[in-house]
C-alpha cells in the first residue's frame, strides 16, 4: 500500500516527515472546473472567518505557495503522493509539506494541535467517525459548497456531522472490510484449509502452534489494531442483532454488562493469548511488523482490514496472501467500517484558500487515479474509476461486500463519544489480552460510556 520514507524534521515523534509527497488519504476525482476561489468564500464565512481573514494571499507571478498536510504513518503512500505533489507543484505552483505522524500518537497529536491553534493546513481524518472526536463544528471549515459534493457516489448525508454539515473531502468510498489475512503457503505447508466454522479455526491455530509456528500475529504497540478481533467477535455473536444493539447502547437503553455476547466475545479473545495462539511479544509488535511477519511466513495470520492486504501485496509481491472472514459463532460475514478517508481544513489554518485549492485539485480524476492506482479501494466519486484492485479484494468485494454479507463495527458508534475508544477501549482490550478480569473490563467500558457520553453531549447521557 505505501512505502514510507519518514524523515526527521518536525517535532513529532517518529515523525513528521517533511516530504514532497502526499499523504495517505489522497483526494478524489473531479470535473476540472473548480478552483478554490470559486467556493472558499462561503466556506470561510460559515467557519466564522471573514473572507480572506487568516488566508493566504494570491501568489505573485512565479511565487511558490505552500501548505502543510498532516497524515498518519499507516496511510502515507509515498509512491503515489510523491507523484501527486510533483504534479501539484508543476501545474499549480503549490508545494506540499507532509507531516507524517505515528499511528499510535495520531489522535493525541491532532487534539493537541487543534487545541493550541498551531495546526497544519490539511488534516487527514476518518469521516464521519472522527468528526465527534475532534469537534468538527468547532475546529474545521465546512465544505458543503465544494464542487466535488455533487459527484459523490453515495448520499452526502453519510459524511455529514450531526449539524448537517460536511467537514471533510472523501478520497475513498465505503469499502472497509476486516477479517483474517493469511499466508497461503503456510496453510499449504501445514495441510490446512480455510476454516468455515470457529471450531475449525481453533484447530488451525492448534496445528500451527504444534508445528512451532505463530498462528496469529497481534500488533499491540499500535493499539488501534488490537480492537479488531474483539469487534469481530462481538458483531458475529450478535449477528442480525448488531445494529439494534449498538443503537440501544448509544441511546443509553442498554449497557455492555447487559449483553452476554460481549462477555463471551472478550473471553474468547482472551483465550487466544492464554492458549498461546499469538506472538508472545504482542505488546510491542507494530502494524508494520504484522504485515511483514505474515508476508515472510513468520506468522500464519493477522486480523486486519483490506488496506493491509493491498500494502502487503505491494511491498512483497511474491507473498501468497489470502483473506477470509473470522468465523466466530460460525458466521460467514466480514466486519465493516462505516467511514471513508477524508481531508479536513482547520479553521486556524493560515492558508485556507490554498488548502481548498489543493483539495479541489486533488479531486480531479487525473490526480485521484494516481492515488487509487497505489491504494486500490473503492472510489468515492461517480466519475472516477478505482483501478488495480488486487485479486484478493476483488473476490472479497464480489462475494461479500457487494452481496451485503457484512456486519457493522461497534467502533462507528463509539466514535460518537469523542476519544472514548482511544482512552478507554483500546487500553482495556490490552488488559483483557494480558489476562485481566473480564467483568472488571466490562465495568470500565460501561463507566467510560457514561462519562464520555456526558462530557461530549450525547443526548441520552445527559
């Protein structure tokens, strides 16, 4: 998916690479007729600024304009973004400086920058999920009036905030699927078939363990990854009741303690670690490690999303990679996420007009297709075709996503509670993996829901 050359430069961890390349969320296709000047005035007015206040002045002839663009490490695709940045510089006279941040610190860094007012001009978000975490109405300009809105391949209501406004420009469509990514050669060498039931899955793990191999590689250092398996467990355990159950949790009509399937899911997850089905160093393993391990046959499986499939097949083209649903509760469905990659512009940006021009330019087909060629996910626009979707994902989309054999993830609902996921859920999932008491974990989830629901203004928790 993405080759990353993260250079030192910014006072941000591993991080902030200043690269003349673009960030992992690109932008999307367009009709080529829009410019920032045509639409930025109303966006700025809606954001509480007078037109031109805090914005870059029009560039003089031959003068290079600059914008800063903040993106997470796992979604930074150097090959594509370097081409896009060079094209932008040559054709528009705009230089893009990228700030690449470690995934494990992305949320805290974003919140810190927004609070301090020392912001980049463009920030990559998962939308609409991250609207709630970062208080979109307060911190970002609206984009309702941008030309690309009319070209969306889905209803614009799917990326609006609770106030009815759009705060980010999509560069991918809704296509996220999460399940088991595995090395086909490892399975073949151990005479294993893709499991169709959970008992079969556990037998696969037992066989691999007995043969001295790591069945499942867990990357707990990037703790956002450690949530995926328990989310699948819960969704599969609930199956057709998943959406209804999440709605009741959101409306404060139900607690996690009142969901027996949740306790069962956490226990099943803990059993993986107790039974030795995971790498022993799971607390320090990174997302990058996990992809490399399964590609090099050092682990048989990882639990991740389609983005990992693309990245592995790009970086290690000789690796024999496949994907199948985790068959917990013998359910043959993939977990899905209800968000897209999108780019937002902070109200405190000093270059709003230029940032809008960057996004609207990135929204042209000739730009977005560079991104989708390197990161082949569904396109968010009617007039832009996603290219180079690999054979693994084509099969997944055709057999499951297009047939609606999918289940929603609870993280989409939890995202409406601000940073609850990062602050409470991720650490507690890690506690469970380390053998923590399941009932105590559930109490922490419930108390966290009450506290954060009240703090961020979720109506049912007031």
